[in-house]
């Protein structure tokens, strides 16, 4: 809904501390934080800051979290929308939404615009399009390109977008002055999974038998979102068993459940 776009100017409390692992991505994006904190310092020196960066990686790896943390670290407003909101939208609505969003962000600049699932609007034009082009998705994409090009160098709005399909994006999006920077947000390795577990067990009452080292070894292929899920599920399992703390076995049960769920999901897809 339209209201959604305007409701989001609330203070962001997410910071890099909430984002476990992803050291490389954090390092790369730090420059954007520095810029948003003090844009004048950069522009006075004549430096050019990217207008946009693309966060690329599998689902649930923390792209949204990272984008939010940039806003939190820099203490600037965060405006977001999802590409999937634009699917099956009435003619003109998508483009006008994009226009409104950029106007808002500009008024509150320095600020961040985050576009999740940008592939939903940013798919290469002319493909999978039996009606022969100029559909609403295309209008929305064109508006987005127009807005990004319209930004002068004095505009302190940074546009971050997330996708797990950078390969299908319209090349026009990646052109200089648009999303000309890609930041990879990969699945966590064992050590990173350990760190993600540490973040997500914080609100839980843990038994001393819980072995996060073991759990991070047992969860190859899990995303950050999967691990957050495991931790929450473990607490539910513990409650069901009338435990007063969350035990190691509750985590193992939760892992089994999540693995079961993932297997089912994959079966449906293939
Ligand atoms: P999608 O591509 O599905 O939109 P995403 O990459 O944007 O996913 P997020 O929405 O940021 O993923 O992650 C979902 C949730 O998973 C987060 O809110 C957080 O709880 C947890 N999570 C994911 N990655 C991490 C991480 N690196 N550190 C801590 N928590 C994480």
C-alpha cells in the first residue's frame, strides 16, 4: 500500500553488531556509512560516492539486515520497498510509487532507499514478456532509472538493492552512476554460523549443555535466516517438553525440523 512507503521513517536500531559474519561485505559497505554520516566531507574533496550498490546473494543471508544496519550505523532514515510489491500493479502506480519514495528520501537526506527483490522489477526488458513490452513492470523500472539518473552529485541518498539473481537483471541497472557496485553476501561458513548462532541465542535461556560449536558444524548450507529459525524453533521445542531452559537436544530437534522443511521446499521447486 501507499502508506507503507511513508511509514518507514522510523529510527533504525539495527547496527553491524546485529549482522554476524559478512566481514567483507561490511568492510565494503563501510564507505557508504562514512559518506552518509558526513556527506560534505566527501563532496568537498570532489570524491564520487556510488549512488547505488547491489547486494547479491542467496535468500536469507542478511542482505536486508545489512542494508538496515547501514542506516542504523549512519543514523539516517531508511526507506524500503520490495520489487514483488510491483507485480500486478495498476498502470502508473508502480512508477508513481517510485517517484514518491525518491522524493521522500530526498527530503530526509542523507538517507537510504532499500529495494528488496529488485529482480521482480529489474529483470532484463523484453524477456518473458509476451505482450511485447511497455508493461507496468517496465514503466516502474524506467522510473527507477530516471530517478537514479536525476540525482545530482549533491544528492545524499544512497540506493541499496538486493537480489539473488544478478544474472537476470537488466544491464541498464548496472551502468555507471546506477548500481555500479556489487557486494556479495554469501552463505555463512562454519565460523560465521557460530557467530550467527551467538546472535540469535541471546534472547534464549540456555542450558549449559548447549554446544554452539557442534551446532555450527551440523548446519552446513544453512543461511542466517535458517539459523535464526533453528534458535526460535529450539525454544518452542523446549517449551513443549516443559523444559525450563533450552537444551542441546532441543536445538538438534529444531535442526531436524528445519532440514525437513528445507527438503520439502526443494522437492516442490524441482
Ligand atoms: P531474502 O533474499 O530472502 O530477502 P535476505 O538476504 O534479505 O533474504 P534477511 O531478511 O536480512 O535476509 O535475513 C532474514 C533474517 O535472518 C534476519 O532478520 C536475521 O534474523 C537472520 N540473519 C540472516 N543473516 C544474518 C546474519 N549474517 N547475522 C545475523 N542474523 C542473520
